């Protein structure tokens, strides 16, 4: 362990377990180490949201320990970490370090260490789900490790009986999860504070068959917005600050909904009452509400009130977008998108105007369709950047779609060109400049690696003296539900000749 880190967080060392327990029983606050797990490659987004996080005392005060592929490690006060959840729409889960890099080479040593840990501060008399990873360590058999951990926790309960009030409510909650990581015989033990993954927002009523995860859609939007600001700095354009979003293959509306809620807390996940809502399949309270250690530091009522104040505050009083156009050729998918939007609009009291929210059941690649829709939406010059972000069909989960990838059908190079040509050239006319500023696709890596995607493409209209140049200005690879995909962002420039 880094010496300065060991000194600063010595309360986490084995020799200080008694001190930790006494402090927590008295309800005192203390510094702890937390690891915020991010979708691979999006740890910078998590860090930026941490910088914007707020607590009742003001901005979240934390110290960055490390920022790496897969997550961000920080230290902050124990009472502040629940408020970090409010701003973290890009993260997957938050775990708290319990034992940090302690030498454990055999099962008896592991049993001894676990049995001496103050589990009554974190558990309610039950046995947690155990997750084990091991690299270059003598302990590697996950079944034997799990048994040693459970035996150690049971021994602790024998020596330190759980309070009756916790045993009486144990059936209200799902099991806690703990994570043991062995690296070169050093053990790092962590406990989950999240429960269900954070991408399970519990916000949408209906979902599609091949949707993108909410956290991934949010991270893709953050990257797109950042790229847009770099390509069109305020000093060099006459746009209003908020973009107008088009999703030509919207499905159940995940991308649209995440764009509307980029600055909002996850109200459905965070506001539920643990004793009332853990048993409800439609709800999922945060796991930290279950832990005795948090009882004297934060109440559910205080937490819910703070969330409501944030939603009603000026900072989060409006959506991050000017408006949207959601298109899908499947009527059922579009209806799901509309119903999800109605629910979200009501739950969060959004300030989107009715004329700025548009749904269309049509083939989005139909010639001039998007152009005609934009003419209906905008009366006069368009003052907002028009951006397209979509997760187009590629046949990995849904069979029979007209645009699905097939080995004998369109190759990936042709498919990307096909999408760009139909979305851009297909919506261009002689007396109208192209209003679309940026286009972004989420496409499977497997297909993209078969052909090189040119960094620049020139698309020429066959009848008009206009050319559209597209330049790749952003790429990000990630996994969406087990499918390796890549986000590709194109900057669109109209050239007349």
C-alpha cells in the first residue's frame, strides 16, 4: 500500500477495528475509501459528476485517490457518500472499502481476519453474497474462500449477537454483497452500497427487446455533448446552448429519456423507503439504507427531502436539451417511447414545451423525411445545434429487421456510409443548408473491425451543388449487455461548390 495512503486511512487497518466500532456506535463521522465502478472507459465522466455532486453542507468534499479504467477511487466522509449517488448517472455501482490491501495467504488467516471484523455495523445478522477475484495469490478457490468468509461472519455473530431490531427486519431486504480481491496475496475487502446496478433506474414503464443500458446511453450523451462543445465553442457560433436531439431508431426511448434527465437525480431509485419498498419488484432502495452504520448519520426522510429540493431547484429545473425528435418504424416501440416520456415528464416536472417533443412512426431513412419534420418543428432559422445519436439495429438480438447486419448483406463500411448518406444527403435540398451538426452511431465492434472506417467522408448530392463532409471527431469502445460496441461521432460540415 502507498505509505501516505496507509497513514491517512490507518483507521481501516486491522489494529484499529475496535476504534472504528466505537466511533460508529457513537454516531461519529469519519473518512472512508470508496470505489465508484464505471463502464469501461467512462471513468472520466464519473469523476466530472463527482465534481458537481452536492451535499446539504455544500459541494461534495472528496480527495481523488486513483482514476483508472473501470472506476474512480476517492476518500470522503461516510455521511457524504449517499449524496454522491444523486449526481452519479454515469456509474454502475459504489462500493466501500472495509479492508484495504492486507496480507492473507491461507484460509485460517482469512477466517481469523473476517471473524474479528465488526460486521454488526454493516450486516443485520445475515450472510452476504460473496464475490471473489484472485490474481497471483495462494488463495484462489472461490468456494473455499466463500466458506471461510461465511464461517468467519458466523463466528463474529456468536461473539457479538445481532440486535433484535435488525433480526426482526432482515426479511425486508435482499442480501448484501461483498467483494474480495486477492492480488499478490494482499486482500482488499469491499461492501456494495448500491444494491441493483445503477443503470436499472426504475424510471421507464416499458422497455424494448434490444435497448441500450441507461448508464451507457448517459455516458454516450456526455461524450457527445463534450465533443459538440469542442467543435462548436460558444465564441464561434450563434447557437443557443442546448442541442436538439434526433434519434432515428428510438426504440423505447432510452437515449431520449437520458438526454432529458442528464442533470437530474435518479428519483425512482433514491427516494424509495427501504422497509416499504425492498419487497416491491418495481422499486429498489439503495443498499446503504440497510446498513446499521448509516442509521445515525442519515435518515431516509432527510435524504428524500434533499432529493426533492434538488429536483425543484433552479440548477435542475429544466432539461439539458432544447427538444427532441423520436422516430421508429415500429408502432409498438414508438408507443412505448411515448408512454415512457409521459411518465418521466410527470415524475420530474420537466419544462419541455409540447411543441419541442415530437414522435414519428416512419422509416427514418426515407428520403427527406427528417428535413420535413424539422421544418414542422422550427419556424424560421434554427438556433440550436441539431445532433443525431442513435443505436441502430444490427441484428444481434432482434431477428428479421430489414436493416440487420448479415454476412452476405451490407458490410460495416457500407452500412455506416449508408446511414450517413440517407440521414444527411437524403435530407438536403438546394435552397436549404444542412442543419445537422453532429451524427453519432453505436455499432458492434465485430463488424467495424472487418472494414476500416475512414476518418473523413465526402458525400455529394447527385443533383445539387452541395457536398457534405463528415469527419470522425470521437470514438469510444464499450460493452452493451455483453455485446462489444463502439460509439463513433461524426462532425458534419456543409460545403457548396
